[in-house]
């Protein structure tokens, strides 16, 4: 059979990722070759379920050598190279159709999507050469950030429809890999200090480790010396250089570079977006709007450019809306925010700005109806966001009404129960709120916070013995012991009908924070006309007494808390009734 495809992989301790990767690709290829470089988990067992071509390779610090070892054991006409934390996205039969299509093509560049934030749809897109003929001369080079080099550009094409998606790694795992890569890159750079590709990668790793000052000289030198013959590297170098300048606050340099680059690459969307960001941060809102508009006009740039998804749509629209707000043009701002949500309803930030705009103009009831009519509350993530905004604005009763329209998947049910419990408790429906909180299992991420809200509800209802029992339960958990101490002191004092004895001292900054947290929750209690509990003033008085008697500086902490509340209220009223929303 002609035009067979072999998947080749090198792996180490990838038991959490490997199965997902192989499931995504197994129906698109003819053979799987996996080379393990020293796994101590169940990676080898998982690999053997998919193929009998599983090999071990003693790790020597050379990624290219390990990948070439795998290629040497591949029997297919074509090689597809993936990492275990990646997945293949393509239609059935599409990969096979691609490799059979043209006899004069030896390699394909595939889009690699690297998520920035999984839940918001933000990702970086790069082109990577991962599909190539299994023939002499096509091998990986480079001990770190290895790649296949094809010298004849005429035998290379771009396949936009076959996509590789990278998993979203945890911050800890990302930093571990960056540290490993950085060590190898430093060593390689010492051996070859004029290698501008290594300088690019060093800049990226330093930037990823939040060291922009170390990244800047590498990115500047790489951009200065890489030519358009290597646009696959020069374009991302430019983008990351602009980002680096932004982080360092070198906005004038960023704007100058954007102007220069826009003349050279007029169809590169990300330049206009990042230039707009710099102008926005300099409060040049009118000019920034023009740059964001140009980014939107460009849309998705040619594949050859490294691209951040959304720079030509929802991201640019969001920032354009913000600039219009600052220019005192709320109708234009609202239109931008609505378009941004239409483009990507998982990118929730425009919802917050819309909420404030509509609330300022029409009040809370109309705002709720607006979000309903727009269909935003049919989306669970948006509904949860808007509900929380109502809660923070002092309308817990409206918060609950945000969550009635959206369908809830099993993995989100605990969060919804928690939020419904919270909103019912602080709008005065204490029993209903407690019932929701009771549905949250002990192992849930929401269980610990739920315990605190339950305690507040029990205190408001005057169920002091039940609250004391809950406090004793919480005492058993080290994570909630400090909060438990506050709750036990509250329930005892309220049952006795008096504040703690004047001679009692409470020690520890953690105890002050826990007390202030419960105090803040009490100020969210806005039950409306009817209420099931009437102990709010008593709770607040006792909490203030506990905080004032806390060491160190409890009295100062309480004063700062009330000052912060006053400032937040003033800012909100400035926005709603003054010129806070259009200040330039």
C-alpha cells in the first residue's frame, strides 16, 4: 500500500497525556512507533495497548537523536511527529488524502495551536513541520527545539486544515519544562553564540519564566538578524519582542517598532493589535481605536505569521470598546463589547464592561432583562460571570435568576450548587441556600468555602448549636482551622448574648483575615423585604470586637477594610453617576 503514514513519538512519564494523544490520531495513520526515554510511570503499558513497536532509548540529552532513532524504526512512506501532550484534529480520511495529493511535495507545515487560556479560547498559532516523507536526508537536527530541515522550499507546502493542538499544561509543569529547555539552550548557545534561532528560543524561554529583562536582548538580536527567508521565525520574534517591550513598560519603543513593522508586514494583524495596546496604555485612545480597527480589518493573517487568536476579532473589539468608553462614547463601546461576545462567548471580559454600562444607564432590573434577551445567560460560563457581577454590585436576588436558563453539565453542577447556595443565603432565603450547600460533596473544590457560607447562614438563623457543631467539624481540617476558631467564637458569643470578654486577645494575622472575610460576607447579606434571620447586626458587632482585639494591629486592619469599602463604593458611584467611566 502506497503513501502509508507512521506516527513517531518520543515519550517520558506521559501517562496522563499519551492515551488522549493516541486516540486522536490512531484512525488517521497506519503505524505507530513510540520510543521511551526512561519512564517510571505507566507510559510503557499505555503505549503497548496501541502498538507493538515500543522501544527504549537511553537518554543522552539530545532530542533530535531520540527522534531519529524512532524514524529509523518507521516503515511508513510518510512520518507524522507528535508530542504526547498534543492531539491531531482533522476530518476522517483527510490526512491520507493530503499525502496522496501531490507527488512533488515532500513535507507539510501544520498549524500548531498553543492555548494561552483554555476556557477563553485564546491561543497562539504557529506553523511546524511535522509531516514529511520517510526518505534519506529528512531527519531532526538540534539537541533542543529540534526540527526537520528541508532546504528546497519548493517541496514544502502548508496544510491549514490538519491541526495539532497542544494541551494546556499546569504552571508548575510549564516552568519545569522551561527550566529544562533553558539549561539545554544555554549550553547550546555557548557552543554557537551566533545562532539566531537559539537566541529566539532563549528569548521565548526567559519571557515564559517572567524574566522579560533577560529575554529582551535575545529577542532584539534575533529580530535584527533573522531575514524574511526565515519568516516562520522572524514573525514570532517580532510578536514576542513587542510583548516583551510592553511588559517592560517601554511603550514608545513598542509603538516605534509597530509602526516600522506595519509598513513591512501590512497584513500582519498582531502588529496592529499590539500597537493598539501600547497606545491604549499611553491613553492615546483615539489613535488606539484606529489601530484596533485595522487589526479587525485584517482578520486572520496569512498562515506564515505566528498569530494570537482573537487579535483580529474579539480581543481587538474588547479593547476598542474600552477606548470608546474612555472617549465618552458608551454606545460605540456597547456595540464593540456585543460584537466581541458574538465572536467568542467564552471570552467573558466584555460581559463585565457591558454589565456596568447597562447598569449605569438603565438600572439592575433592566440589566438582567438585557442579558436574558441577548441570550448571554444561555451560556453557563457567561451566566456565572453575570451572576457574580450582580452579587458584587449588591443584588444577590438577581444573581440567582441568572442561572435558571443554562444547561449544566455534570462537571459544573457543584459550582452551580455552590453559587445558588451563596446567592440564596445572601438574599435572605437561608434554608434554600443551605439545601444547595448540602449537595456539595466533601471532596469538591467548593466544599471548604461552602462550609463558611453555611456557618454564616446558621448564625443568621440563630441556630447557634448547629453552627458550633459545624465549627467543630471545620476545626478537624487544617485548612479551615482558623476560620473555625472565628465561627466557634461567634456562635458562643451570640448564644451568650454578648461580645467576647474584654480581656480576651486573638493572635495571628490569619485570624484577622478570616474574621474580615466573614465580615465581608455579612455585608453582602441584603435580604430585601422578607428575611429568615435577624442577627446580622449582632454578628457584625462581635466580628468587629474580635478583629479589634486581634494581635498584631487588628484595629488598623479593620479601619483599612472600611476605607477600602468606602473607596470601592466611591469608584462605583463615580462610574454610575459621575464621569468615572469617561475620564481620560
